[in-house]
């Protein structure tokens, strides 16, 4: 397959007769994948953009650091926060073709020995992709690095006061500016959620959240319980199993009657959730089994966290529901002057963030119309009622795994864009099935080469039609 990476024409060049009603000054908070694509789409739509980034480079959560927080559980409010949650061995659990932005394919680039050419690459390759995207989309010049947003507060209708400060530059005092709109892209993989465990206050072992996990060698010869049933729990339990004496995975989503030894390992078991922990160091599982445990690892996800937003409680987070957001993006009472990119989870994130960004940019320019605030609020209430009737927990409000492509296609229709490519949808489904069938090898063995071919043919068509 050809290997290339290029940037397709912007919408303004594709639609030269576009009439822009408003050109606004917009603050984007965060320079991860969501912030970078939001900045590009906002500028394509004619807006002036400033991106605020706490770190000294683009990439957000894809910037790896061996540093961890002083509090292994990350519950101490006085701790020095480490943004990244990457562990050293992390590889993507989606194929690169599926992950990339629609007009900037995530393909292997030849000519550099440092590049990771695997179809499911490690995290450094994803960071390189985002760095290349930021450079080629000319976003870097819009980013204020090492600048933390302290507060965002409304100052009249459609006007927001943004207070920020430089980090470690020897200067004192904050800078305050007024913007016409705020796009929040600060991610949701930094503020950990921790499982509630009966008896944990008397249990003598060590606890750690996966946010602070980097390498498995620290667990040599230990007995470890990993709590969780998602990708990080699967990866980390297998990562640790090569060094630990025993690894026990406790999952709320697996109601097993007896511990299940996992294929490929002699020291890895799957259990139902923890029943209790005791002062003698034992952990008892709901399946009746128990183990004397050294470490409990919480692979239990993260909280949405917006400490800088000052909205008198209108935008808040309740059991991981950011309320109330129309289509997971706009708070009806403040729309369109504040929006959120990248809130949904259990999704293919980069294409979703791209479509959300196109929608937000078009709405801010006046090219795309929103319903009235009352209509948006009614939509939100209907969605919440539907969740309640289906007995879906509040914390799953932004889990859109069951309808992510319908959601993407709805966004595309709002923006006048084509729907998500069929090969991308089928590739996602094929990978999900392969992950279940080959949990140890799905990243290196697959049966969807026809979809890979279709993807690359699509990439080439777009390249030569531009």
C-alpha cells in the first residue's frame, strides 16, 4: 500500500461562495486531538482562535511521561497533577486506518526508522501523527504553551472572560481576556474515578489507579488485583502478569460463579467483583474465592473535570454526567457560546471530534442553525428519560458505543458532510469481534484486509481529487 500523509483542501476552498455571517474570537482549552482539530475547523470557518495548553507540546493525553503523581490514587487535592495516563507498553486498540481524521489519514510513514509501522501502533506513533497534523494544519502558531486556564466566566451574553497564567516563567499575576466563545477540549483522562470497596479502610495493602501505572516491573513477585473490565484493565493485567506472582481481575461486568483462568497465562484469573477486603490483607470476591493481596489496581476510568468553569452550577458534573448538554456538545442556556468537544466515550475518538468541531465552527459562524434553547433542553430531558426507562446508570450518559456511528452521521448531516465511510464502520466492528476471539494477538492477526484495501483506495481517491 502507498504510504503518505497529506492535508486535503479546507472547506473554504471547496466552497468558495460560502458566506460567513460571524467571525468570532474563540478560546480553545486544550491542545490534544480534540483541541487541535477544533482549532483547525474554527479557523477554516473564519474565526480567530487562541488555544490554551498547560503542557509544552501538543498531543494532550498522548504525551507520555514516566512521571506519576505523589498520591497513587490521585485523590489528594493538593497533589501535583500529571496530565498523561499512558503506560509504557500501550498500543492502540483500534487500527490506524480507523483512527485518523477524515482528510488526514493515519498511515505508516516511510523514510524514518523511528516510526512505528504496525497497524496497531504504540503511543509514540499516535503522538507523531498529532504533531504532524498540528504542523501541517498550521495550528501550532495558535497555541499558547505552558499556559493554564484559571477561570472562564460569562461577561454578558456571548462574551466570556478567560483568566490564564503562565506556568513556571517567573512572572506573577494572571492575564484576563474576553472571547466571543469557548470550546472546551481538556480531555477526560486525568481525574481518576476510584472504586468503592467494602472494608478498604482497614485493608493494609497498597492501592494505585491506572492513571499512575507506567511499567510492570514494580509488581515483581506480588499478588495484584486489577479492578475493571475495559481496555486498560485487559492490557495492564496482561502486562503485569509477566512479572507478578498472581493477577486477579475483578470486573463488575463479569458475573462468574468461579474464578476463570485466562488463556495464555498460569497466573491470571478473572473474577466477579470484590465482596470485601480485610485487615489480614485478604480480598474476597463475590464468586466466593479469596486471595492475600499486595496491591489493588483501579482501572476504573475517569471523571469529567472542569475546575475553571464558573457558571453558578448551570454546567456541572453529577455521577459523570455533564449536564445538560444538547447532543453531548452544547449547554442549551449558553449555546452556542460555549461547547464541549470529545465528551462521548466508547467511540472512535478522532473522527468524532472532527465532526463535532465542524458542527461547532459552523454554528458559531451562523452557517448552521441550532434549535431554540427550549427545544434543546426538551431534547436533553427526553434523552435522560429514555436512559431512566432503560435503567441505564447516570454514569453512562456519554457512553455512546451502541450508536456512535448514527451520532457521527447525524453530525455530518448537520454540517453538510458525507457520512462516515462504510469501511471505517465495518473495520471497527471487525476489530471488536477479533479482540474477543484473539485477546492476545488481535493487534497482529486480523481478517479484514479487504477493508484495509478499501481504506487506502479511499485515501488515494481523496488525494488525487484535491
